[in-house]
């Protein structure tokens, strides 16, 4: 009996093996899935498996993939009523896992108790043993390997391989290499997967649409070079750089497959030039200059070299709004400026100007001030951080002050118990050589209506008194702005400014810091908060398009913004002027305004603000309108 039992058991094993080779069909029926198509199911005539329950399921041929993992994917489980159609679907499920060849079988074996022992025989794909990568230059092999290594040691799985290929493509796309692709992938008999990558190199770059602008001027703004791998992020920066020159009203690019090499691309920069030369004649009323007339001539693409030249002149009647601290005097101003965006090399720019100003002084009360000067500023963009640049300003300035109303000044000095001899010190001007190194950071998303990023600067200015060294002084000034996007087109801006005199006990009052007016504390007249040797201020401003107006297809209105703001600031070590006019020295204001950012000019604004703190005897509790042109960097 023992020998018969031994023979019977071995016979069963033999029959199973024979069945797995497709040679046995008398007591079992095998189901195969060589493709996704249904197979004929062979069932023994004297064996009704449809009423049999599955006693156990065994996975054979799976060496790397755990049988438990395969079993978890099946519909039929131990104790299930056997169903050949369901079994067929389970075989397809195993095949779709991707780890196995199409050579697989399901063999139901009849047990003596009427149940079925189900044998599922699979054949694993060749395991992935190694990888080769060719064609990559801008993305390292190590970075690509992080997407491939999870495949190593496992049977080849077309689904997993496709997912890895998609991850590699996304890696390229996220870096801006949108023309890259995996050109081919194939395996060696030893299980090595071989990847060939085409990264999308540039065959040539062409420029169209420029008539006035010199081609080499355009090319120096394009950092992308033929022979390099196309990078959409860098090309966008090139387009923004070209648009920022203000020589073009539209900048675009097209990409075409090169006729010379189908694996390379031709890039065309399409430009539409705009009229850059202009003559302007204007006039109006201003709180600082009174009734005024102005004339200007400018060219933002001088000689087609992207240089900017501007000559402006203005004549005003003098201060309005009965500002008792500023002498009502004819206001004469003239300025010739020249901007070279490519000074010595692509990382440098030069802004230079010659100016003349004759007006009632904002700094020294009831004095008439004249300034004549020349200065130049070289900005250098740092290579390690393209948002950061250094600046260096040098110039010579002559400042002359003379008395504008001796009677009124004498009364003010007497009312405050001050020695009128101090007035001579107030009227000190001089001849100065200015040297000012600085550092600037600009990560704004746009120079016109920015909504995101940071604008910051710090500058130290040393003014050497050429007609009296005792007047030499040094000042440190800084500013920072943070832009936060709100909704789709609005923005919230937080600004902080500060400055301090570092040295120079005899620094002329005309060089003192001032608060009040359109560029500092709005809702006050110029100097209305006070002047001193140091200051600190901050503001918060919400800028938003005017409802429905921004939808009108008028370029002018697209840049118009309604603003709501709060300003606050304080002056330290106040000057004599602040004392004799009882200026409050510190202030908080709130208001509303309109602002339009004009390329090449900056923000033009009109604001109405009212004080939230005591404005002093010479201020107005109802506030003031202020008008501003441009913005103060320092």
C-alpha cells in the first residue's frame, strides 16, 4: 500500500508536468492566453468543473514576482466556484500586469473530494539587468537613472517602462527642454535596456521684422545660441529682454524642423517695431510747479542701437496751494539724458545726464535753489544671480541757494527764539563730487504693473565738498518692495524705506532727508512731515484694474490701476526748517489714487490722501492731492 501510494503521488506530479507542456488533456483542461483573444476551452467530458469549488491555487514559474502579489489580483480565490470564463479573464489580468510573457496556462486538477486544485503556470519576462543612456547632454545620466533604477532586477514590464519614459520626458519639460524626446528604447538578450534621447538642438536662429534696429543689437539680447539645446524658459527670457528694450510692440517666436537635419530645429524671432521717436508738448497745473508748460524730444531706439536719448524742458509759475515754506518762484528745469544698455559688455549699462534746475527750494524754506550737474550710473548684472546688480554713480553738482523772503524768515526765527545768524548755515550750498556704490535686486514679473516678486536696493553716497572739505558727508539709503498677486490682475505691495547720515556734522540742510509729498508720505505737501538727518517709512498699497475699464481694448487703459494705500513715516534729528514750521515729524495717512505705468517713464500717479495723525499747524486735516511722475529707487 505504501508503494502504491508513492507511485500514485508521483504519477500525479508527472501528469501535472506533462499538462504544463501542453501534452496532457485527459483529466485536466488547460486555459492559455497567448494574446488578448479568447482561447478555446477544452473540458473533460466526464468532469463538470462548473459545479466544483476551488480548494487551492498555486502559482508556478514566478521567480521574482511574489505569488501572493499575483493571487491578490485574481477574481477567483480559494473557495470560489470555478468558472472557466472568469479564469480566462484572470489570465488576461495577469498578462496585463506586464511582467509575464503570453505563454501562460491555468490547469484545473480534479481532487478526490470533488474540489479543484488550480495550477497557474506563468513565464516571467527577462529581468532588467542594466541600462545604457545616450544622447543626453543637458540632463545628467545620474538624474535620468533615478527614474530607471526602480525597474532593475524586475522582469521587463512595458507599463512600468512607459511610466519611466514619461517621467524622463517630464524631467526634460520641467527644465524647459520641450523639444526633447526618447528617440528609441530596445533591450539586449542579457536584459540591458538601451535608451537613445534626442534633446532638440537648434540648427539656426533667424530674425525677421526689424527695419530700424540693427541686427547685432537684437542678437546681443538673445542668449540662446545655435547648436545649443532648445530651452523654452531661456527663449522666453530672451523675448522679454527684447520687449523691454521698448523698440518693439510685439515679439514672438516660431519653431520648425530643420530641412538640413530632422533632429534639429530652426527658430525664428518675429519682431514688430514701434515708433520710438517722439516730440511732446504739454502743460497743466501741479502742486509743486504751479501752472507749467513743457516740451520734450526723445528716441527710445536712437540710431537703431537701442540707446535712449531724451531732452526735456519745463517752465512753471511756482508753487500752488499756498505752501508757506516754499518760495513762489518761477520754476525752470532742463535735462539731457542718454542711456546705453550695452556699455562695454552685455552685463553693463550706462545712464548719464546733464541737468539744470532753478526753483523755490523744497529743502530750505523760502530759499531759491539752483542746481547744475552731470552724473553717470553704471549698472552691472551679476552672473551668479541674474536678478541682482551692482551700481556705481559718480557726478559733479553745483548747488547755490539764495534768500527768497528775508522778512518772513526773520519773523519765523524770532517767533521761535532762534538766532537769525543760523540762517546763513541753512543757505549753504556748495560744489560736490558724488560717489555712490549700490546694490539692487529685482525679481519682479514685470516692470509694468508688477504683481509678483521683490524690488530692493541699498546705496551709500559720499559727497565730497570741493569748495570746503568740512561739507563732506556720507549717507546710507535703502528700499525694499514686496509684490503679492491678488486675484487675476490685482496686487498688494508692501514698501519699506529708510536712510541715515553716516557722517558729516556740517552737512548742508539742502541734503537732508525729507518726508511728505508724492514719493514719500502722500496726503502731505512736499516736506510737510519734516526734514532731518534720518528717516524711516513704510506703505501698503492695493492696486487693481478699474472694473470693466480694463476690458476695453485700449492700450492706455490696460495699464490703468486704481489704488488704495496707507503710508507711515518718521523723521529723526529734525532740521531748523522742521522746527520753525512746527512740522509733525511723524505721520500716518490713507488714501486712494490712480496710477498708470508708462514704459520708459515709470508710474504716473495722482493720489488723494488724508492724515490719520495730527498734521501740525501748517498741515491740513482734510489732506491733499499729490501728483507724481516716476518712482524713487532710493
